[in-house]
């Protein structure tokens, strides 16, 4: 547009614009790039408008296309990764299923070794070697229990028979009778411990051996038996019970062994009285001695069912009660142990009143 002419001849979107100018404007459904510049030859102003609506639409299409390609690549990558993961974990899942199918025993099924990957073949071979060692250990344990059952019972039976013969002769002095009584008590304790250990070593007790036990009556019998076997135990036990008849369905021999050992240990480690409280779901045994060593208490807090290693370095009596509690599925805890005494708690899930 030559200098001096009005802008009335120009399209409306050019009018009243600053010079120079380069901008995008919307005109209807179109997008225009307008350029206004001042020129010297010939003198005037240059007005330029370029319609790039089609380019914008193509830009949107390109963006949609790129986004679609990215989504397709993402889906394909996910499917490929999922398929690869299944392919890689398939032998591992198979190995896991085969291991879960194996039942512990003397003759355990071995794992197959027909895997493509050598790593899984090595794992199967290592596990099979472990099973062989485990079977050998179980076999030795069963053989040991059978031999121990004979080798331990025979000398005890001979000692008991010899004591009966000496008593029948009636020519033993009064002082020797006291010695024989100590031998008989020690022999009976050895027989009870031997029977208990053999029973624990044989495995789980059959269900038909479980009977309803009157805990009040059973505790009274154990206290009386301990008092008759050792004069120092007589009259030092106080039994408190919530009900005159508290029944629990369990193995009579193991329950008797458990209570006998706990009460006996409590009586042996204190010269004061021992308090036994029988509840519907728990038994409390409280002595007033000097307490257990801290090493034993800390190990007891890691008893079976809580953490491994709780049976190590404990006294023989505590070792027995821990094994029996684990066997009966009862929870045995030390509530506290110190200069004021030791408080044991036995929690019985199947205890109640008939």
C-alpha cells in the first residue's frame, strides 16, 4: 500500500496494526500469520497474510500419530516383557511346585533334572543331595531311638530288680535302707526321663492317646508324688485353682512330664514355697528363689515357635519342658525372673471346664 493511502481498502484484520508486526491471528475458523513492514522503495507498507490452518491441522495429526505409536510401542513392550517373564519364571515355578509336593519321610521323592537351563539342573541336583542327607539323618535318628529304647531300659530294669531283691531279704541296715531309697528314687527319675525322651523322639503322639485330664487332680498327684520322693519338697507347694474341676484334652504322659519337671525345678532352685495357680486357659508356676541366669532367660525368649536357637545351653529340665510344650502346641513363657523369683506361664489353647 503506497504511502499516504488510507487503510480502508485493506481487509479488516490488517487495519490499525502497529508497524512493524508479525503475529498469528484467528479469522473465523482459519489461522493467519500476518506480517506488516515499512518499505522504502517504492515508499509504503507491505501487508502479508499467510493461511497455515492446514499446517496446524497436520501438526495435531502428527502429534496424535506419535502418541498412538508411543502407546502401541508401550503395549507391545508390556506384552513382550510379560511373555518373557513367564518364559523365564516357568521353570522356577515348576521347581517350586515339585519341592512343595515332597513330603518329609524316610523315602522322599527326588526332583527331576530335565531343565533346559543348567542353573536349574544344578539347583535340583543340590536339593536332591540335601534330601539324601536328610533321609540318612532321619534313618540314623530312628535307629538311635530303637537302640536307646533297649540300651537305656535294660540297665534300669536290672537296677530296679536288684533293689527289690535287696528289699525282700530284709537284712539291710537302717542306714543302708536310706541309701537304697535314694537309689530307687534316682532310678525312678531316670526311668521317667528316659520314657519321656524316647516318647518325644518318636514323633507326634497318636490322636487316640489324647484324653480329658483333670488338671486340679493331676497337679495334686504330682505334688504328692514329689513330696514322697524327696522329703525336702514336702509341704512347700501351694496350689490355687479357679474351679474345682479344670479339664484339658491332651496327652496324659506328656502333660504329667511337663508339670512334674517345672514343679520339680522350681522346688529344687528355692528353699521357699512354690505357688501353682491353675486357670481355665493357663497355668502359673511361681517360685521365690534367686531367679534364672540371664543367658537362660534370653534364650527362653527365643523358644521354638519364636526364633531358632532357644534350646541351646539351657538346663536339662528347661530343655525338656520346652520340647514338651512345643510338642503339645502349648506356649511356655517366663513372665519374669530375678532376685524375687521366677514366674512361668503355660498357656493352653484347648483348656476349659467340662
